[in-house]
C-alpha cells in the first residue's frame, strides 16, 4: 500500500472556498474533481470533510488504493466518493466535455490542452485550485520536460478574468529540497 501523504496546505488553507462552492448549487451538490489524483491525498482530505469528490487518474492501482482508503470512512463518506479511470491525454478526446463540477483541484499535473475544458467544466461560482511546477523547476529536479512546466505568469493569465483569492509563483523549500511552483485559488465569475 502506498503511504498516504499529507494534503497540500493550499487545499487545507482554502478549504472554505471549496465548501462554499459545493453549497451554492442547492438543487444538486456537484462534486469536486480531483484531476490526476494519484493516491488521493487531496481528494481524501476533502472527502473526510464531507465534500463529494470524483477521483480521476490514469493509474488504476492508485484509484484502487484511494477506494480502499475511502471505504475505511463512514458509509456517508463512502457514498460521497466516485472513481473515474481516465486517460486525460488521449489525442482528439475531450474527457471533460459536458461534465460539471463545483470545483476542480489539480496538483502536480499539467496537460495544456485540458485547461479550456477545466475552465468550462467548473460552474459559475465554482472554484479552481491549481498547483504545479514552473519552468524554474528544471534547475532543481523533475519534471524537466517543458510540456509539464508552467511558463512564468501562465497560470495567472489562464484565470485572468476569474476572482483570484490567492496566487503564488516562486521557489518553495520543503524537507531540504527546492521546488519551483505556481499556485492559484480562483472563483469562476457568473456568466
Ligand atoms: C505527480 S502525480 C500527482 C498526484 C496527485 N495530484 C498529488 O499531488 O498527490 C501525477 C499524476 O498524474 C497522473 N497522470 C499522468 N498522466 C495522466 C493522464 N494521461 N491521464 C490521467 N492521469 C494522468 C499520474 O497517474 C499521477 O497520479
């Protein structure tokens, strides 16, 4: 079993924004999508706080482990989780088309063609929480492929017309290693 890692502090600090996003659509509480969830450290945190979560990843073993952890929660917690085994990079595909979420959280994953779909899939008043590596990361370690690294200001530009609650771009030091990251928490404006 993969060791469960702590959730991102970005998610825990801005948890209230996600709660509000989930509460606003009273008729139907749309879930939060944990896109490229891996072993689910972030989505599992939300699930434990009783938010509905869709865990999505290409790795079926990771999803199975997330499901095992979710199943250890209360029946209510289990009912709030769903699992989506999906390759988000299939050429010519639009996996998020026609999907709707209260929020999308993406950590340590970038596939640029998905950005427009992610923005579309979030309902007005819904939230994006995105944290991933910037180009400067190549100095410190992986990933080094520019396809997986944000350009300076790219995340801010992408959500320029959203209501930005938090933005950071720079170098962080964690457990003795440096990482170059960009982070955003933003609310989608009403149409
Ligand atoms: C660095 S991990 C981040 C996992 C998690 N978001 C976190 O921060 O702990 C990147 C994740 O992206 C997933 N991934 C990579 N390519 C993918 C694809 N084409 N479709 C869906 N998920 C993918 C991997 O399986 C992996 O779980």
